[in-house]
């Protein structure tokens, strides 16, 4: 590519104004005219022309899309942490580098996880609906009773950046920290978090009061909380998921919640989003959010800045800092 020629960067969704403006300054940028997800054909049309594609987690960059790419496409700079929407193997075969934006959403997602733990245990959504309905008759000694979280056991599934940030918050709320992870943490981190490691996920699940899902969606974690594992949970247990909906068997979860076999759930993500199981929507003992765990202005700008750094580093002939490596997908 001649030095004077700016790379053609195609952005699939509306990004914060400050990020779009900076991209326009640095690159030959085609912004999304609206904020609707691209169809597969639109993605194919984009990769045929683009030097760099900037997709989001709502864009399915599968093998068909990647194989349709022109030879000039050398970088997919995804706006987001999760990369399960990209066929990384197909990209590698075509010599296309994939990057993401790790780290910048840690605190925001951990905040939302803690908020959901509190919301579901203390029945915040139910209480809010009661007030709005006009049916609230005033304070009563046995009205809207939830459960305290102080002293309860929190089992964290996935102890990466976000899982550790959740653990720090939960400790401040007096919770006992337990975790299951592909790899055990360094003893110094375990000691800092006062965290108990469980090599056996099954053994951990059967002993917890709250489960927080903070692992990525990969082939290995699809339905990691299967119906069999969900049945290991005790009836008073709450589940919170701010990771990916595919990690839980949503139909099995819904059935158990409806039968009272679980105390409740706080879900920011769903298995087939934006579709949500209608039976789940009808339940009072769940808090449902529209995948907004990372939705802060500060977080979105930080994500955009990481995308720009990844693109700029790549076109300057260096390895981008946030390459997605084999084994992480």
C-alpha cells in the first residue's frame, strides 16, 4: 500500500462520535449510516472492498464472509472483547489478523455483575414494578423479602480480568469467594482475593449460594452450565450472567426457575439474543437486561481508542497489541 494512500476502513455500526471523527481523520473510513446490524450480504460486500473491517459482536464474521474477502483485507479489528462471532481459523487461513479490545470493559462489566447480584437477591426489579403498578400498599414486616448477600458463597465461573474484578467487589460486600477456571490463579492473587479454587466445577456448583458466569463463549464453554449441571445447584441459589448467553442451557434454566428449583437469575445476555425465551420474560424471579453490561460512554470510547491503536499499529507495519491468538477462540 503506498504511504500516501489511507487504508479503507469499513465500520459496521454507529460508534461514539469522537471515535468516528478520529477514524475519519486517520483513515479512508466508511461509517455506518444507521445503527442496524449488517446482513451477511452487506458484510460480504464490505470485505470485498475493505483493507480493514471494524465489526462488533452482533456481526457474524463466519467462513463464508471471510472467504469472500478481497486479497486486500488483512485486518479485522473488532470493536468488543468477545471474539466468538469471528471464525478465527478461517481468518488465519487467509492471512487475516484479528484484534479485539480486552481490558477496557472490565470494571463496567464487573459493576453490572454486582448490580445484578444485588438486584436478584433483593428483588429490586419486582419492587420497582410493584411501585409503578400502583398496587403497593405500604411497608410491611413480611413484604418483598429477599436475601442478604453478606456471608453468602459466590462461585465465579471464569477468573480472568472480569472475574477478579467481580471478586474484589463481592468481597467488599462480605461474600465468600470461590472460583473455577481453566488454570488456577497465582497464589498471591488467590490470597489477595481470599479466593478458594475448585478444580471440579460440579463440586463448586453444588455448594454455592450465587453463581456468576464470567467466562468467554468458546466451543468448550457452550452449555457449560448444562441441564445436568444446573440441577447440581441448590434451590436457594441465584445465577448471574454478564458473559455470553450460550454458556447456559437457557431452556433448562427457564424450566428450573419456573418450577422453583432455583431462587432466581440476573441475565444481561441470552442464548439467542436479541430473542428471549417468552417463558423467561413471564417469570418474576429474574432480572432481564438488554446486554448492557459494558454500556458506559467511557467504556465505549476506550474500546474505540483500542480499535484505532490496533489499526494504526498494523498499517505502520507492526504487530497490533490486541491480536487474538490461536487457542483463545
